[in-house]
């Protein structure tokens, strides 16, 4: 018996339980994104005032689905909100490139040990990663990139950069782009100059020192030619005068080279070319860089100031707040799904000063295993993290009733026009409603429910022929598949705990 034959009988056009990962689940993305966990309101909060939330959930509980739902809800909000009340979204969930670049900066003896690599990871590295994603997406949109780096929720009018940013904000944007723009679509200097031209951030003042050197060189050589005193070329004073004329430019070149080298060394999660960076900084005059924060130290102070500059630019471009979505920290190869490695990687981010930054909402979607480690931390950690202020959801639990509603929603999303199939219609009445809900509750997460239903479907269809179809799952099939699946999952869970 074919599975589609079974579904056709119940008015279902496609298999609603085939996908297991929300990242690639088209049924969820296109038709079930509005089906939300009961803790949604606490996690999402109020778009008018983005706030931090910390969610702990086991694998398959719906953390990635919640991240996609938050991004979709913000996209809807931005589409209808007046300019000035929008939110800028940063999806901070692809850590392998950041960790690879970070590990490359460490001594070889540390690179071989993930524990030693992650022990070196600090809060400012997280902030550099967030700034890089946000700035790259912003520059992409200002330059009309075909495929911007960030999510579709982000909306911006490139003309506003020229018309609404003041001189200081244009300088800040160029400075942020020089340090954090991580696009590989074109050479960094060419892209940076295109950005400068598009926002009207003229850098002609940066040529003063070079023009002074050229003018004095021409004046000295002109004086010698006019006086015909060629013997002066055998003396030192013409060369000293030319050197004196070029000294401001030489000083500027050395200063920018030192700054570029420091930035390249301190930005451990981004690859920066010191030559291109120095040439970008050379295009900014000394007054533009005076007392400006640069990521040249191993500390968070400069990053907080740079984050504030980015928020100021975004506010002028129509985004009143920034939402950072943190997810999938168990997937990078350096963490390897090990609790200790995930803890070392993410714990530095649990800092109240960072999480309560005005206009910033950080949504941390973390594996359930990390919640057990919170109680083991000392007073200093809890005083720094202040989790009592962070809208903590200690467990992304699902009731049996909520899981039944979720399964029904997926069936309805895949239903043919005019049909309203429910999970109850697929199962023999001998399996009571109470037993069905109890069985779903024992599976705990949406992923396990979908896997169980998919296996039950294939087992049922394999047990019958096309000529003698049976349209409901029998109690025997239901109980047998549930027992086998539960036993297998218990074995996997024991293996994870032992690991």
C-alpha cells in the first residue's frame, strides 16, 4: 500500500511528517509558521521595546522553529510599522566560520584541543561576530546587493543614508564598514569606496597631508629651477624641506598602518587584510578618527561604543531596535554537542550589561543540558548574568494536547481544498483520545512526534496491499511502533548522557 494512497483517501496532498528540521521544513515555513509554542509571548515580547529572552529546550523541542517564527513575526511587523519603529534582525547561528577563523589565530598547541580554543573565546568575540553580521547586511542593502547577508525581515531605504545621516553618522558607518564588513563579493577597498560615494561621505579632507607634500615638493623644485641654482641639489636643505612637507603624510601612514595591524590582530573572528584596511583608514582624516573607538584592544569597552554607533545609524535609517537571534550552538564542530564545550562558548554572552543594552534584544535559544549547569555556577556568575532579569524559559516543554494540535495543524496545512483531516481520523477509534494524548506526551518534542507518526505511517502501509487498503492505524500498530520508537530513543538519550 502506497503512503500517498493513504493520504489521498484522507484528503492530504503531501506528507506532513517527512521533515525533521525546521531549517529545511517547507511545510512549517510556508504554512505552519503561525503555530507557536505556549511560551511564545514571553520569548518574543513587545517589538516596540525589544528585550532579552533565554530559552532552554531539548533537541527537537522547536528552538530553531521559534527562531524562524521570531524572524517572520519581525518581518510582518516591519512591513506594517511606520519607518522609525522597525527592528533590525541579526541571525547569529552559523558559528563554524567564526570559530575556524578564531582557532587559526591561536598557537598550534591550542588549536588541536577544542577545550583550550573555547576557553580563549570572550564576550568581545561574540560582539565582533554580531557586529560583523549586522554591518555586512547593512552595507549589502545600501549597495543594492542581489542577495543581502541578513534575513528578509530587514528593510531599509538606501536613499536615507545620504539624506538622513549626519556627518558624524556617515563617518561612523564608514568606520564600522572598514572594521566589520565581511563581504567577499568584491575587493574590500572598492566596496568601501562605493559605500562612501553612495552615502555622500566625502573623504576629500584626507588628502590634505598628501597635497601638502606635493605642494612643498613642487615649490622646492620650482624654486631651484627658477633660480637655476642646480648646485642646491647637492646640498641637504631641498631634501629636508621635502621630507618636512611629507612628514604629516608619513606620520598618518604609520599611524594607520599600526591601527590596521592592531585591528587585524584583535578581530579574531573576521579575516581582515591589513593593507586594504590601512588604505580605508587613510581615506579618513585625522579629525574623523580622533578619540573614535576602534577594536584594537582585548576588551568590550570599544565594542559597546561601536555597537552604540551602529544603533545610532540604524535609528536614523528607520530601525529603532536590534534583535539578535542566537541558535544552534550545539552544531559547530568545535563544540561537538558536548555540554562543557557549549558552556565555554556561550557563558561569556550571559552578561547583564550586554543583554540589557538599550534598544538591543538578544534571544538565546540554548540546549536544555546547559540549564543544569546554571545551578553549579558561583555567585559571581549569577551576579554578572542576572538571569532573574532576562525572561528565562527553563524548559521548552510541550503538553500532549499541544503536540496533538501541532500534528493536526500540519495535516490541515497539507490538506486538499475543502478537506479538514485530523490525526484522530487516521487512527482506529479503539485507541482512545486519552491514550493518544498520553502517547504524544511521552514523546515530549515535536521532532519525536513527527518521527513516530512517519514510522507508524510507513509500518502501516507496508503491512497492507493496494488491493485491500486499510485506512486507519490499528491499535496493535500504534502500540508496537510507539514501544519500539520509545525504546530506541531511550537508548539514544542514555548514550548522550554517557557521552
